[in-house]
């Protein structure tokens, strides 16, 4: 299957942002990729503390990263908003104390420009 370079770039951005969130906030994490004829689904799960306010966490610049993560150059608060901007659909399931599941879908047929 051939994927357009622009689509591969969007998927890579989302995977990077998601894996960094899982490493910084979540501890144990898993990445799953499912490729169907018309859609690619990327799912990232972690066993972290969960997201207390998903709507707030989606706001550019909002971060709960530790000082240690910030000293390494992370924690700018752009991860979830970058994932939203670069995926065709995003679904986040999370609650305090229950970890986080982020599922992003990408249409293989269409090509959405990154924001």
C-alpha cells in the first residue's frame, strides 16, 4: 500500500506527540497501528495518572509536564492540539487515576493539510 508523504508526515507527528505524552506522563505505554483499505488508526494507551480536564488539556499551551520534562525541552503544551490538528479524527478516553487512551484516525483517500 502506498501512502502519500504528507499523510505519513501527519501520522509521524501524531505518533511522536502521543509517545512523548505516554513517556512523560504515563509510564507504561502501548502504540497500536491498524491499516485498513480506506483508513489508518493510531492508538496510544498509557497507565498514567489520566487527564482531569480533557477540554482544557486540548488547549494549546496547557501543560502538566514536570519541571524535569520542561528542562529537557518538553512540556510546551502542544502535544494534544498537534494531534488534533494533524489527524482527521481524535478520540480521548481518560479519567484521573485511569490512564489515557488516544485514538486517531487518518483517511487514506483524502489528504488533510496540517494546521
